[in-house]
C-alpha cells in the first residue's frame, strides 16, 4: 500500500485511545483486503463516527482544570500510574478522580490507561527489532502475559499474531 511508518507514528497524536484502535483496525482491514473487508471497513467507519460524536459531546463540556493535567500524566508520564500517584500530582482527592474522570475520558480510568498502553505498543510491534518482552515493559505492563491478555481483548489476537499479520502485508 506504500503507507510509510512515520504516518502511523503521527497517529499517536490522536488522544482518544479508542479512536486510535479503530483506526488501527481500519488500517489492518485495508491490508487484509479479503471478502469481508468491505463490510468490516463500513462497520469500523460507523464506529469511528460514533466515537467522534461522543468525543465532541465531551469536548463541549467545560472541563475542570485538573482534567488536562490528568490527560497529560496519562499520556506522557512513565511512572507507575496509580490513583494515589495521580491524586498527589494533581492535588485532587482520589475518590473525586475515580468518580469524575470517566465523564471526561469517555470511559473508566483503568480502561483509558490500558487502552493508552496498547496504543503505544502498536508502532513498537511494527518494528521487528523490538522483542515482545521489551515492548511489554516499555509501554508499562508488569508482565508479558498481562500485555498479551489486554492486547487480545482489543484486537481478538495476541501481539505476536498481530505483528505477523501486519508483516505479511508490508
């Protein structure tokens, strides 16, 4: 298809990890291009539109000041993210964070963190010089089996299978 890897790296600018996964699945469907791809692409485009409309609704609400700080920590902080850590950094009570964050992230805090970790793993999987163990720790999972389970829950295949399926078309 001639799509350069640096274009995929630019997709890291998509903050919402759910959108990022949908675009990654769309990219994979374009590579597969089998009998079911047309239907899959249509469904994925509808899911992208729905997710975008939900993001727009959330963005029109007035965010508390600490939400931007929370997103910054979730996207760029490499520390072990815990509710206590986030609370200390943001100077917001942990119960308030856990109760209110899902309203502004369009999903629960734990789900958002897991999705963001998988989002960071996708471009790393495309580079064959990265071992799955290295990727596991680089994106913040404590062990490879947990990484494999979480990845499989989003892509219906493990990271190794995902890597092989993309590699087959490159």
